[in-house]
C-alpha cells in the first residue's frame, strides 16, 4: 500500500563537482538498453523508487539524463552544488512544483538559473515514470559562448547571480527540431571524439533553438501560420526525410500551398529556425553519419550531397562540428 503523504525524500543532484560513477555492469538488465556510449552512470534502486542518471561532458556542456520511476509517493529534492544555467526537457509525464507555482509539463522545456544551496522540492506520485533531459552551463562558460553565439545573451537577461530563477515565464513546447536533436544525442552510438563532437553540436543547436524561442516569445503568432500548421509540419517532415536535396523557397511554397512571402517566417514560428538553417543542419548530420560509418565512398557522398569536392565537404564538416572527422 502506498503512502498518502509525500514524505519519502529522494535526493536528485542536478549537477556534481565530484564524479564517482557506477559501473555499467552493475545496472539492472531492464535499464541496460538505455545506457549511452561514454556516459557516466549513477543508479539507485530501493522500495520507493528507481533512479538512473546518465552524464555526458560535451565541451562546454554538462548534459544529464534522468529516468525516475516512483514505486511510492516520493518527494524529489533536487539541487546543484554550483551555479548553473540549465535547460530542462520533460518527457513521458508531467510534475507539478507546488511551492514554485508551476508545472514541468510533458514535452515542454523550461530554462532556469540555479544557485547552489537551494533545494527544489517536487512531489511525484506512485507508479509515475518521468524522463528529463538537462543541459547545464556554468555562468562563466555561457558568457564565453555568447561571444560566439550572441543570440544566447537573452538567457542571461534579468538574472541575479545569487538567486535561482526561471528564465522563461512560460514553458516552451518541445518542437520538432529540439525533439530530433535530443533523439540524435540519445541514439548516437559513436564513442570517442566522433561521438563527443557530434553530440556537442546537437546540444549547441538545442541551445540556439531555445534562445530563438525565447527571443520570439513576445511576438504574436501569425494567424496564417496557425492556419497552415499541418502544412508546416508536413514541410518539416519532408525536409527531415530529404536532407540530401537543395530546396528553393518558391518550390517549397508551391509544393505545400503556403504563400511565398510567409513560408520562412511561418516555419520559424513553428520550429524556431529558418528553413535554410534547418536544411543545412540535417544535411550536415547526414554527411557526418555517412563519413563516420565509412560504408560509402567519399566521392559518392560528395555527388549525393552537392559539394564541389571531398576537401570542401571535409572543411564544412570541420567548421560545423569543430573536429576533422577524417582523422578518426
């Protein structure tokens, strides 16, 4: 019989300074399929809950994946030992945070600045299962990233360095771009440098997408963008499924019956990225996978993807991912 009170406390560190990972071999077999290559793992299992936390150090980013299964009513007590900016993406279910007055809803994303020493109490009902994906960035690191990606500056507005706060006043929907990028991080099977740089680029693009959503949050959603929502999602799926093709806006506007003067703005309103930026992103992913997997000739990849030659392709990959994949 489950407790009717949420008085079973369970600590969940959102960041750590000392890493003492569990051995993957000690993780129960039912969780083995969730383990990521090169991830540090923490696992606890008792009568009240199962908690699996996985940690990826990806350049400037500290990425955490938390799977929590409540067997009884529990009170999650989350905290961080160092100040961090964090993006939290919720999946599988939602969690209310009564004292803070908001809910961490399924398939929504919230940004927070968290100051150490403050406990964040989240009740979780028995039989509930949640998965959360966190991107943590220390303030000094984010300040450096802003120099390269000025659009990230919006995340630092109004933040007091000694007070935890929510960055976005309302959560943002996990759009198709963020969902795809998170799936790429979770399903990447490459180890070593190839895996590190691929995942790091994916996390960078998630961060940039959040910054775009934050910058556009106060802009009204164009009525025709809502009216053509199905067409925009069909367009997104088409671009995702055909990363090797170059697309002109007039052709795409005709193909999906969207006014040419609206199509790029409408796409950004739905996905927080322009069509050209998204086409380039999925193309670079495809090329990276083909090169790393090594089953295709370089000349064939060049021919399919439209590069002028192998060296141009190599240079573009190095520029995008920050590493020469040809040296693998």
